[in-house]
């Protein structure tokens, strides 16, 4: 049985909207930036050249998603997306591409986009796309569910799902994963985990924790790096976007060389 965990609060969504004309994007009725703002999103605009981006500010207030308003210029949009992915704050931020229906056959998800929406924009569809992308990357905790990225723990149903696929976990594996997810970002020693998850009366050694972590990582597959080993200390669980690299400047374009014979 699938549970409904409630709507995403779109007013908490911060969107970096990139287009050919960022100055006009917020007033153009056909542009995505204005439509996203009307839906209640916080919108930051930038041009395809990424000029004027305040990377330090965006590193502190990381966008929830990037909206690439490509229109009919997909090649330029893809080049911008490639540059954006090289910047640490945007390495794994979901990207929504806005394009004209005539360019749909040229859409290439291999370029790094996560979803798309067609012009003319329909507010209800745009709202649904934003909610879906925000859901995939959000983290929340409640009495019945815990969500970290694409990992969903159904505490009431006592099951774990990753990308919608059920994970076959033992009782103790689920308890360990739940304990770390409820306290994500905090490091626990093996002795603390034995006491908290297995109980003080458990007679096993700390090697038990290592074995269960190894089995959990194997079952998590590509999401195994959610569980981080802190050397000489213990383990912690992190959100997919929690471990961010230092912010760096955007890549510089090489300066054009003058033709030979000119000085």
C-alpha cells in the first residue's frame, strides 16, 4: 500500500532560473522565472553565460533546483548545464528544462537534465514538476516516515524503500538505519550504536556494527554513501547534499588569440 505523506511546501523552494535574457525573465509572461515566482517559489535569475552568479551566496542558500529555460536553443542550454555541473553547489541539484515542443525530439537526458516541461507553460503542470523534483531530493522526518533523498523509511509499516523499490532488511538492519536517519549528520561510535540499537544487555562486540553497516551499504547499492565512516570515531548518515565541496569560481573561458600576422 502506498502512503501519501502530504504536499511539498513550494514556498520553501529556491529556484535558480537560467535563460537567455535574465533581466526580462521575471516580467516575460511566457518565461519560466515569472511563472515560478507566481507559484510562490523564491527565484534567482542568471544568463546562459552564468555571469553575475554570487557563488558564495548560493553556496550558503543552495537552490532546491535549477530551471533551464532553453526555449528553442537547446545546444546553448546544454553547454551552460555542463559548466554548471562543474560548480560544487550545483553538482547534484536537480535540473528542470523548459523547451518548445518543436525541440522535444532533441531532448537529451544524458546532458544532465532530470525532467522537462513544454511551452506554453501550464501553471498546474509546472507546479507538479517542481513538487516532484523537490520530493526526490528533500529530507523530512515525522512520526510515520523518514525521508533522506530517495530513501524512504515507513516507520509504521516497518519497511524501507529506495527509488520506490523495497529493501529486504533484517530487523536489526532496519533499526540501525532508522536510528542513524533520525539523527542524520551526527557521528556515533560503535559502542554507542551497540548500546542504543542493540541494547546494553547485548553481549556482542563492536565488530557487529561494522558487519551490519557493510550489509546495509550492500543493500543500498548506489546510495551506500549515505552512511559515512568517520575514521577512528564511528558512523553517521548524511543527506545526499549535505557533504558539499568548497565553493569555487566559475570556469573561465579561454581568451581568443588574435589571427596570425596581427599585433
